[in-house]
C-alpha cells in the first residue's frame, strides 16, 4: 500500500530536552561517579561527548551542568599508553583550538592508577586543578571498584573548592553501594543509535527515575565521527527500540495515531499505549530523506508517493486509479469478463422472498 506523506515541519524543533531538565537542580560539586556496563573505549567516547557539551555551554547530563572556565583531564599509565590516548583525543577533536578551556595533565606510571587509592588521592589533593572550581575528569581502571575512604576525601576537598570531579568507572554496575559516598551517580548504558550515527549510549540518574515519566533523568547521546572530530546529538530518552522513537517523532510532527499505525503496522490503541508516557520532539532538519532512513533502519516499507493529503486516503486513491484504468481496447474487456460468485443459500432464500408471489387464478 502506498501512502502519502504529511507536509514536514522543518522549522518545528521542540526543546524537549530543556523541558525535561528545567525542574532539576544543577550538578552538585564534589564527586560524580559515572558507572555502567561500558568498556574503556565507550567511557572515553562518553567523556568526550560530555566535555564538548560543557565547552559549548550545553548540558549532556540528565541535570543542568554549570558552565566553568576550567576543564582538567588527569591521566595516568605507561608513557606509550598516554601517547596513544593523546592521539585518540586529537582525532575526537578534544585538542582543537576552540577547546581552550581544556587542560591535559599526565602522570607516567607502570599502570593506570586507581584514583581512589591513598597514594592517588594524595596526588590529587595537591593539584591546583582540584582547587580550581572547575571540572576534573578521571578514569578508573576497567572493573576497579572505587575505595570508599578515598572517595570521601576527594568529595570533601571538591566540595570545599566548588569543584566537580567526574570519575568514570567502566565495568562497575552496582551504583547503590556508592550513594552515601558520592554526591552524584549516573549510569551509562550502551544503546542502539539513531539512523545516521555509529554508536549511542544512555546517561541516566537513578535518583530521578519515575514510572510516570520514563524520560525523567535520562538522555540519549548518539555519536559519529565527522571531519572535525566527534559529532554528537543529545536528545531526551524515548525508548530502547528505534520503532518507538520513530513513532514519537511522527507524533511530534502532528501525525495522527491512525496514520502512525499504518506506517509501523500497529493499530491505533497499541500506538497510543506505547506513546502514552513518551517525550516527543522533531529532530533538527527532519524531512522526507530522514524519514526514509528511519523506515529503513526499522525494517519498514518506504513511503513511495508524495503529497499533502491524509495518509489514509492514499490507498483508496490508488485503488480507484487501478479500477478506473482503461487502455481503450474494448475487445480485451469482452474476453476478460469477471466470473460472478455463486450466491449462498441464505441469499437465494432472501431473493425468493423478495419476489412478488403469483396470485392463484
């Protein structure tokens, strides 16, 4: 069935992300733990996405992040590993001229330091970065559980100087045990990216979880490599699956539930149920080409015909065109007479009853 598309609203961009985070207080000073089922590479990509958002005065966390002039990276490990890390960050665009706020601090060691250990905490407490009132990014060795005592020391010092320490802990999934020693905890979870992007991850705040609002305290970060480094798109969390995300976009673009159901092969009630507590927004630059990309990614049939009529009437128009079509050859029409289906017994009885009865003479 061919469907006609509704007119796209290219200028309509809903600031749903601002609406989601508007009622939340700013990120607290002190230690913020970034935990979740991610590896070192995914932690680095998430870190780069957050830093670029901070540099451009936009928030990629589920809560607003105050703008600061200083952003420090504290790295440790063997010299060769530190060189590779610097090269990777350069490819991601973190050492570009526009990122003047960023400063990279290195400490060559035999292995990556556990920043919550007594020796590493002593190093951090003597750094000017921890007293700058800005941001300090740290990365724990993969799977290393942070030490409670070290976190308490870091948290106390950071609070005193209004500094925000962002510590990535890849492979650490139990966040509840650190709720009493860290001021903020966020969970990073890999997700399927939107069409046009290579990877994606969800950043969520467990303290803001709500059954009435699944998007509360959550954002979806989709990333890809561009000419100038890492490119990202940060949107409110909608759903894990792409099909529900597509339905949310179409709803925000003023598609009716019936038309959305025809696209995704669901009835109206199922569409309404899936979108009942979903945040909706129209991506920037949304047009017919982007719709085709989403349909292909979701494994759905593309919309072939174009127009401004309702989607539901497109199938009727096509059927009418096929039935009214005449090639002008009347002889072929005589040879292709359609057979008439036999009437059922009830239909025959109804017809017989409807006939006028003959009067007896």
